[in-house]
C-alpha cells in the first residue's frame, strides 16, 4: 500500500515557491538599488540640503519601491523619481521643504565660470528665480538628472509636447534674464 502524500509536503513546496519568489524580488530590487541609488540621491539633494534628510527621503523612496515592486515589470529611474517626487510633495505639504527647485539650483549650480563668460552663480540663480515651479522642475529633471523629454514627461505625468513647450518657455526666460545680466 502506497503512502499518501502528506499536506506538510505540499506546504513545503508552497513555502519553497514563496521563498523563490522572495529571492527573485530581492535580486531585482538589489539591481534597482545598486543602479539607481546615486541618481535618486542626487535628485533628492536638489530639494534638501541636510544629508540626514536626504538619506531619510531616499530610504523612504526605496522602501516604497520594495513594497510596489513587480518582479515581472520592474520600474526604472523614472519610476523611482516619480516615487521621490511623491515623497517630496508630501514633505512640502507638511511644510518640511520650502522653495523646492530653486533651493536645488542654489545648492547645485556649478560655481566655476565658463571661460570667457561674464555670468556667475548669482546671475544663474536670479534667472532661475524667474521661472515658474513647473519650469524649474523641467530644467532640473532634464539638465540636472539628465532625463530625456519622454522620461521627464513620465516623471511629471505630462505629455512630451507639454514638456517641450515648458522647456522652450524656460529657455526663453533664462536667455532673456541672462542676456540682461551680461
């Protein structure tokens, strides 16, 4: 008489499958973390100037990424930046972050002058202050984070055409402001 399979064996198989899914999720997450930790950190540094707050927000971004991660379709940098934007938006709502993008530019504008240029950091900051918050966000995402028009649109949840129009307005405003400074 053959022995009946026990339910403990079935539970063991299910447990093994669950462990395999968790291990695969961990591998995917580790790859995302190692590839995108620095770009996400640099993005958050545009909005916060206290290192402890930056790392707190980045940790929250990756915690949310872990919770939302779909192994079959893991997100990339734009997905993580969208999560970061949400975390920062919540901080702004609570009053934890003041003038978000302008402070980013003030903190991160390169202070070295371009050879032959009469512009300095103050000129660039003054010009950036004349942009709307949306225009400043587009400038930071495209020029600081190095995203394409499509990726910027994905982060901002805007159509590429709207991003291009916003970028065009921002460039015109910056050009006018900077030409007046020289």
